[in-house]
C-alpha cells in the first residue's frame, strides 16, 4: 500500500545535525506540546518566528506612520483618522483595493487652510504614497488622482509639478497612464486674478488634470456604464439613417455609425460644476458648528470613475478622504470603501454625509454645459493693443 497523499507534500528532505541531548530535549518538548513528530514541532517554531518578524515590521510601520482610529462605519465602509500610509502599509492587505480615487493636497505656492504641499518638493513628498498605492492596488485595478495645476510665484507661468508627478508614477513605479481626463469646472472664478483680470495676459484657469493610472495596460473598465445622452444632431441621424462614406479627413465611417447604442461615449473632458454651497453636508456642518471643507469635489466626479471602473462589492479607497464624498458615493453605489483623513474636524463633517439617504448623492443630474466660442465678440485691435511687456509691469 502506497503512502497516503498529503495536502502539502514535502519536496525535499533536509538533514539537521543535533547532539543526542539536543534531540532528546526537542523530542520531549514536542511530545509535551502535543506534536506528533519533531518535524511538526520545527515547522511550528518556524511559523512562530515568521509571525514575530511580521509583528515587528507592523510595529515599526505604526511607529513610523502612527495609529489609525476608526471614526465611523457603515454597512459597507469605514472612515479612519490618521495617516493613510499606516492604512496602506500595515492595515490593508496587498492587492486588496479595486480603485484608489483621491484628490491629494495640491502643490501650491500659497498655503491653504486645508493643507497643501510645496510644488518643488511634491514628488519627494508623494513617493511613500506611491509605494502604498502599488502595494494595495489589485493588478486589474485603477488609480485615479485629481490634481490641480499651480502658478509659479510672482510670474504668469505654470508649475510642472503635476506632470512631473505623472511621469514619476509611470517611470519609477511602473504605473501605466490608462487615460488622462480633464475636469472642467464651469463655475470656477477667473484666476489668478492678477494675470487674468488685472494685467490681462492670461485666460481663466478652469480645469484640473485627472490622471487615470493602472498597474497593467488592461485594467477593468466599461464605458457603457457612463454614457451621455445623444445630441440633437445624433438623434436626427439615428432617426433618418446614415449612408456609409469616406470623410474628407480620410476616416471611413461605416453604417455601424447609425446604430443606436443607448447613448454617447463621453469625452475625457468632464464638464461638472462645483457650485454646491447649501447642500445637506453644509447644513449639517453649520448646525453642528463644524468647519466646512473648502476643497470638496462634486459627487458626480467619483460617481463617474466608480461606475466606470468597479463592480458592486468592489473596494474603493480614498487616502486623502477630506469630507468623505468618495465614501458616500461608493456607499450609494453598493461598493465597499475606506476613507482616511488626518483632520478630526473634517471627519466630523464627513460623518454627516451618512446621516440621511446616501442614494440621493447619485440621483440628481447637473445641467448640460457648453463652452462659448472664443473670438465671438467684435473687437477693435487698434484700441486693444497687446500688452507690450507681457504684463511685467502692473
């Protein structure tokens, strides 16, 4: 009769030199602890040693990044107060997150009340977070970072920090740029006022860059989940039909162009106004004397990426949680989630997002916005000359 199969067959026999006294002591110890053989006892000792080392590593990470305090929980998610590096390096498991969706502090010249980082040192500051993202993100998951641009101090020229960040994430950490998006906020005020309104040498800065990155070239996605209504001209074309033909540009437009696919694939320019000033979140903060987070993004922004890139039950992480708008939208869309935020004040306000019906966050739809064509108004160029010195003098 052959030897019975075991769940974990031993591939190699290893010799271990022991004195007779050592062997007798170890046999006695193994028997006293209930092990069937000395081999089982040695394997137990090895596993215990490995666990001890892991605990030491965890303690080192906790000492380095601090502890996490669970501030609020729902059926699907949790808000933590603390450094998100502690969450990503010691709390969350490897390859456990389907979507990281966040808006980190921007690299601005002027300091904001909610905290921001220096543009020149931004990439160095961001590196530990990039390592954390790489650790917790699943191979088929996505990393989405909303990051605004910045102006250099005292000049009407732009910092390149957010482009340097993108290059660093791809070249140093192996992320792929799945696609860049641009969030256009139609309600954004003209800024910087000095260069736009006073010296008249720049135009309104109205977009944020949104980098969609992934660990592989083929993250999970489906644009059929984020369709927009057809335009009037497209609805007319679908009604009347379209004759296949070659366009002057050389594009061969087939008859498939006239197939009704239920809606239009949206562009990577996201027109989403950020105008809410009297919503449920603000009311809750005012009623409870809580500071309102000044840099919130609208619910439709995380909704777009959560629908596009995850399934119900998937895990969504916002490591710079702010007022936890990402968590609220994830909850409304039946995704698991975690938001990590340093400020206890912002967390107090974020908890208010879960006091009512979170599904209201994804029910409303904003207006359709159009960009007015520039150069549409008459102008006498002799009366409006170029600013000869480029705005150097006020």
